[in-house]
C-alpha cells in the first residue's frame, strides 16, 4: 500500500520540564528513531518539530506556524511539506500514516492499521488505533490523504487550525477504530510515564521518583 507519513514531534513537553520527547531513548534508540522505524516503507516522511528532527536523514523537516500551535496545525504543516516534497510536481501518496513521536511501541500498532485499510469499504476515510482500555488514539492512524487535506482546508477557512485538536480536525471524517496490541499506543507525557515504559533521558538516570537526576 502506497503511503506517506507525518510524525508529530514539536510539542512543548511541559510536563517533562521542556525535555524534547523526540530525544528520549528507548532500547538504544530515540523516540523519533522509533517512530521513523514504525513508518518504514513510506514514500515520503515529514517530521514536524524543532531541530531534533534535523538529525533524521531522508525526511522532510518542517514546523507548524506558529510553533507550538497544536497538533492540527502540525498535521497541516506535515501535509503541506509532503505535497511539495522539496521538488516540484510530487504527488502525495493516497494514504498518510500519522504518528506521534512519544509512543515507543507504536510500531506494533501500525500493521493492524494497514490490515484494516486493506479490508475497509469504499467511503471510509481512515483507520485509527484503539487501545485495550478503549482509548482512541488519532496520533496512530492511517488516513485517506485527500480526506485529511479537505479537513485541513476546511479548518483553515474557519480559522481553527491554530490551537485546534486532532479530534476536532478529524470530526467530519468517517473513521474506523482498530484494536491494537496492549501497550502499543502508550505515550510519554510525564516522567512517571517514562519510568513505567523504560524510557530514558539522555545523560540522566532515574532516581525512583519518575523524575531524572543528572549523572
């Protein structure tokens, strides 16, 4: 299945004291590298975030405008980058995989999304992951690219991209929910989350409280 990928890596990480999530490490890789691995096979990849993304070879680096304008604006920036692709005349792939960079095991969820898209009836706009406890995660989703572009264009006309949520951006789409393996969409919002998932901050070690201390 032909697809592009947009990886969102530009949040403030306020509950991590500003430590960029993309630079956190899991099993020897950064969380950004884990997300890029999950998107293996994409025709084009856009990382929406600060300089951490510049170290990812072979991807487009972009930012939402203004920076920290939220996930809806970030997705719009990624789609725009892929539509241009750094070269005139690039046609976006028919599907777009959207991932956040703070889910270290998301690669385990991605195959289920592709299986579901292969079985979906015409008219469905995408497949989104749902965790074992019933939480829908739109930042682990495989979407019809044209449907995403329409939603972004509508939001831009209404002036709701800046500060907008992804749920709001996708509200008009016909999306299928896809059960994914337990833990595959667990994300890192706090140091307690990081400790529970075995995610480390470069140059620091855990002190038993879920917060890092300098080594």
